[in-house]
């Protein structure tokens, strides 16, 4: 359960599963993002799969950071 968080404190993360051409976009707090960056694999409910992290791509536009996480 997430407590009240300022929208500016959230990072957009897009999980990309190229094998099935699926994507899932979520917002993470800095603590959640830190946990994700230390993970080697993640469970994505929408994909119904526990997938390994293959690669990440960062972007920063208009002081907003986003991250794409490619899964295999």
C-alpha cells in the first residue's frame, strides 16, 4: 500500500517483454525504484510471469525521469 506521495517524486517505469510484445507502465517511488534496480528478476502480474531483467534504458526530459526495463 502506497502512502500519499507527490507526483513529482514518482518515476515512470515501462516494462517491455519483446518476446510477447507486451508492455506494462507503472509509477514507482524512489524506494521502489531502488529495490527494482537491485533486482535480477521481477514478477509482472499482467504478464503472469517471473522474468529476468535483460537491459534498462533511462531518459530524462523536462526534469522527468523515466526508465524502460527490457525483460527476457
